[in-house]
């Protein structure tokens, strides 16, 4: 017995791919929120009760030391302490916590690209490329925010909670669009 899915109304058919993208985005976000626990202040992160803190702790340290190195290269006077707090010489600082690692966004990118239509052999190189793009964007995001906080600490909330949060999903969307239009589109046509 074959499962028959409901048909989209004719007006929505041109948007089928975007609708599927949005559904996968919402489902993967829901699954993350349902299965991963640990608030902003927590150092313990769990997956259905199992402690999975180690990769998040490692990644927070990695991102904070990499961001420090890049900021120093760019001429900023910044230091990082053992708690992943980046300090500017003027006293302004930002802490990199587990939620700043980009792991959630890498997971969402993986889900969207893995469940997109197309050849799995091509996904074997494109999915890691998408995850790398999200990782690099996260590093850029952290460096940009910390750089701005030196002179404009009041910008932190807007940049962190709004501007870059939605840019993350824009990057993932663009990776998906490129996949659909340039890679899958070539093989379908």
C-alpha cells in the first residue's frame, strides 16, 4: 500500500520546493528544541538526557580562540580567558557559550540538504560544503559582533538576536537554492 500525500493547491505548486524547505527547517528546529536541553547559562547540554556537552564545550573554545586570533590579526586589542570571554582593552567583553557555536545551524543545514531532492552522490560533497559555509559564516558573525562591541556595546543585542540570527537562515537558504537551481536543476532539465 503506497502512502498518498495530499496535493498542493494549484497556486502553491510553483512554491513547492520553498514549502518543503520551510517544513524541513521548522521540523529540524522543533526536533532540536525537543531533544536538546541546556539553557544559555548552562554548561551541561543533553540529548534525551544523555550528556553531550563535550563537543559544544570544545566548539565554544575553538570559536573563541579562532575569533581572538582573527581579531588580533585585524588590529584589535582583545584577549580571551578560560571561560571563552573575549575582553577588549576598554573593558567591553563578550562570552562565547555553547549556543554560539553554530552547531544547531550546521544540524539544520544538514537536515535541509540531506532531505532535499537530488542525487546522494552529489550530496556527499555538497552537504559538507554547506556545513563548512555555515561554520565560516558563524566565525565571521562572532568576529563581526565582537569587533563592533568594542566601541558599540549597545549593538550586541540587535546584532546577536536579530541581524545575524536571520542571516544564518539566509545562508542556509542560499545553499539550498544553489543546490536546487544549479546542481539538481541541471540533472532534471
